[in-house]
C-alpha cells in the first residue's frame, strides 16, 4: 500500500492507514484488534485526531520524511479546515477497501 495525501489548508500531508498506523492507534487508545473493524462508530474527537495523526505519522514514514507535527498541531490545523476529518476518513475507507470499484473482466478474444 502506498501513501496518499491529505490536504489541509492548501498543504498536503502524506497519510497511510496501513497495519503500522492501526498498530500505533491501537497502542495509543488501548483499542483491541477485534474493535478495529468498528473504527469511526461512536469515535470520540480525541480518538479521531489520534487515528488521523497515526495515519499522517505513518505516511511520513512511508515517504521517508520526518513527521514534524504533533496531535496538538493537527488539532490546530483542523480548527481551520473541518473538512479535513471527512477527507481523512474517506482515505481510511479507501485504504481499508471500503470503496473498491467494480472490477471488470478482460474480454476474451
């Protein structure tokens, strides 16, 4: 899985919701593996910020760059772009297989 970019206030941040990001989220929030399939349902604001942060942190890792923002910095960024939460959740859904397009089979000649 490759990283994507989350745009917040015209700045792009690499983001990747792979197993490593979910591992970090689980460790920080004490979420069990069986509860990871319920991501987004009844999530607290703190939980959403931590999830997005873990995705951004892993996106920077995948891009071979240092992550220079904190959860507090992310909260400040979102204060000026509330749509960033929805954009991040769309990326999460895409990367977890939530919006797979219909595959078409190649025609036989």
